[in-house]
């Protein structure tokens, strides 16, 4: 039996594209479906470098480059690009290293065109929004009370890929999860995605912000009450009972008192709860996911989180990276928020101009993704052209940084200077602070100081900064 011929026949009749490259990224094999998907003829592709055939792909986003350099496969990676015919194409790729021992000789990529599926999916989503957003409501909730799934986590950066991979791995477990992420990173989005991937997804998702309520009320809400346990108390289920068989998300867990934390620990340990004022106990099956926007190490040092509770919750630890650590996701996120605002506002804005993109890349985003969303929404109210410009961002206080307080704290009052010298000294300090905040980016500092960049350059030279 000619196994080689059998393999050739199998490859010939595949719908998937297959590309094989050597360690120098020279294309060795390029089948017919690859031509149909990429728009590039196989005769012209074979023998050429990968980056010649796909000029819009760089080392940073090339799966071939990453696989050859790491020796690790990348499975079911979604890529979106413009092919040589100018067509917007979405593909799902699996890239596998070709090795012999510890040496990588090249890589093979198998990919499938899912453009039509993606387009259909987007149309279905738009149709759902049209059907369910009657009366001006913006949020669409699933039957279990959630709003987000894994597909709503936007980002193709390495930290986000790793986070999404972890979510998929831990979703089917029953182990507690501890989530840490700065304000605005999307903790609830992550937690709801875990619930909707789990075997508990058919049950209602229950969430409670622990910082929003006083201790006594929070305990009653969590564990429930019995009639007569205190004035006005009635027989009422708590969140643990409501979440039986499901997921209970406790946000801002550090806001919970240490005494209540100890009671929570007991529930995690043995799965038994007791309503406030009751002598009876009840066994519950609840997966607990806790979250905080403060680094756990700091909470432990300050005594705001019990060590035993932390270690019990920290069976699975998820860190949501801040936006400044995944700046490559900014264009993708911005595009998503612009499309969302276009639908809401009836506009057709295409994107950000180059100056805004540069500004976004240089910003530290203390408010993370939520801040980016807010600044896009603000700009969408003012934009008149096809692209958002710096002028459209002027209304947002991100550009109105106030340095006067810091300069005042470094006051020059009392120094033996005349008025002209004092003004110059004050101006010098203003410029220094602006440059520090802008990481020595003169364009950003000039915008913050609201002066032309040329003027700032002149003053920097004059003061020898």
C-alpha cells in the first residue's frame, strides 16, 4: 500500500489551506485552498519568504515566526487580515513546528476560512440587539442573568491569550477562583465568561459587591434569615441558597469584615450554611469566585484579607492585565467601541486618526479598558468626520491634566527671586512635570500644557531641560 499517495490524496481533497515553511520562513508547500483563501497563486508563493507573500504580517503577529522561535504549537488561533485581493479575511489557524530532536526545521500551518461564519455571527448579534434592545435598553442578558461570554473578552495580546486559555481550562472545575484586576479591567466579564463555559451555566449567575453593604446586612443577604431573628426579619433565602448548583461571584472581597470572612471560609471548607438566627444547617453546592482590585499581597500585609481565606480561595488565581501592559490591544478595543457607538448613535465613523492612535499608545490608562471606552464614547458625541481626531477628545478631562497643585506643592515662595525669575522658575517646573508624566514625549506634554510643540521645544532648549 502506497501510504505516501494516500496522504497526497487526503491533502488534495482538504478544504483547509496548508502552508509549509522552512526555518528561514521560505515557503516550501502552498496547496490550492491556500490560493483560494489568500488570493495568492501557489506557483508565485513557493520559494518566496513568508513576509514577501504576506507583507501586512510582521514578526510580532506571525504565528509561523513564533512557532519556529519557541518550538511550541499554536492551536486554533483566529486571525483577521486583508488578503492580496483586498478582501477582509478571517481564518482559524493551527501552526505546528517541524522538529527533529531539539532542532526546529520549519513549521506547517493548517487554516480554514471562517469569514462567512464571522459575518453571519455579527449579523445575528446585531439582530439580537435589535430584537432585545426595544425601549432603548443597551444590555442584552442571557437566560441565566449574565451578559458576557468568552467572545466578549477582546484582545489578541499574549497576556490576553494566556488569560483566555486559563479561563477555558478552569471553567469546568469546581475549585474556588481568586481574580485580581485593577479597576476597569473587566473582572465581571471574566467571571461571567467562566460561568457560561462551565457545567453550571444553566443555573442563574449570582453576584454580590461586598463593598456596597454594611456587615450585618451583607451577612443576611449571603446566608439568609429566619423569621424573628431580628426585628422585621422574615424567612428568606440567602445568596448561597439561590446559587446552589451555580456560581457565586463576590466582588471586592477585601471589603468584607474579618469575622464574616471566617464564616465564608467555613462554607468553602464544608459546603454548609446556616441562616442568620437559625439552628438548622443546609448543604449547598456553590462555586465561589472572589475578586479584588487591590493586589492580594498588599491586602494580606494590611490585614484586610484573612490569610487562611486567601489561600483557600487562591486554588485558582487569575490576574487580569491592565491596559498599559497590553497596549497592542488598544486598536482592537477602540475599533470595537467605535462600532458599538456607531450602532447606538447612527454614525459611520471608521476609526482613529494617526495622532490619536499615537496618543492612546502613550497614555498610561489608569482607568484601563473602561476609561478607553468612556473616552471613545465622549469623542463619538463630537466627531464630524470619518475619523476621531485630537480635537474630538478635547472635552474629555484626560487631556486636561492639572499640574498646578504639584507645582504649588513645590512652591518657590520665599526664594530670593524677582517676579520675572519666579515666573520662569514656575514655568520650568511645569514643563518638567509635564515631561515626566508624558515619559519625555514632547507631543503629549505639549498637548497637556496646551501649547504648540514648537513652543515647548523652544522652552526646553532655553531652560536646558
